[in-house]
C-alpha cells in the first residue's frame, strides 16, 4: 500500500556520511527516519539513483537553488534519498556541492522505499529495486504533501512545486 497524505511516515534505517577521508567518504552512520523527523518540518525528495542524469542535472540543483526560500517557509531540513549506499550518497552530495546543505541519505536495501510503497523495480535494467521519483513534506513525521512522478517524468517532485505547496 502506498503512503498517502495524513499518514505517519514509516520508520526505516537510512545511512548518511558527512565526513570524508583522503580517498572517500567516512563510514556512514544510521539515521532512524522516525527519530530524525520527530518535531521537525522536513522536505524529502527521492530519486532512483545518485549520479543519474535528471537527478544530477535538475533535481539536486533545483533544491539547492531554492534552499533558502524553502527554509524561509519554516522547513528545518531538506533530504535527498536514493537507493544507493551511504558512501555513494555522500560522494554525490560532495560532487553537487550540497553536503551540509541537503542531507544525502542512502536507502541501499530499499527498505524505506518498500515501506512507503514507492519502490520501483528496475531489476530488468540491472539496477535493482529503487525509489520512485517523488517529493514529500513531513511535519513531525506526518505526510502533509506527496508528489509522485509518473514513470520517466520530472514534473511534480521538483523544488518549484514544493515551494508553491509551502505557500
């Protein structure tokens, strides 16, 4: 069953690294969705994968461009989640000059994607189970907005749509 507006977001353990060694990101640590969303207003945007064309050229840059305006609407954090491991997410965040601005969280086992009902099976393309492209607004862990893209689209999960929805 797919998550919907008004639902409490399911808990899962995502992975995050914000520190870097000489060669690569430091070991990612666990992030409990339930704990990290408690008492906060969070914008989440999910992408099928790090370092992919639309995600790198449009999705992350759009949220970076509008980050100050989004935070001015009372948003505490912006998360980018993909079904990659925490190392890859950190490297991607660094490549996008977004570490420390947007949280890059890995759902490497697609645990959260499956609990949300927003998984995308790209096994036939050699990519495994991923997150569908979507955005959502969470307030104290409750879904207040949800924008799920149709396959191969990038029309409603962008920063501009979320900014309009924030009022």
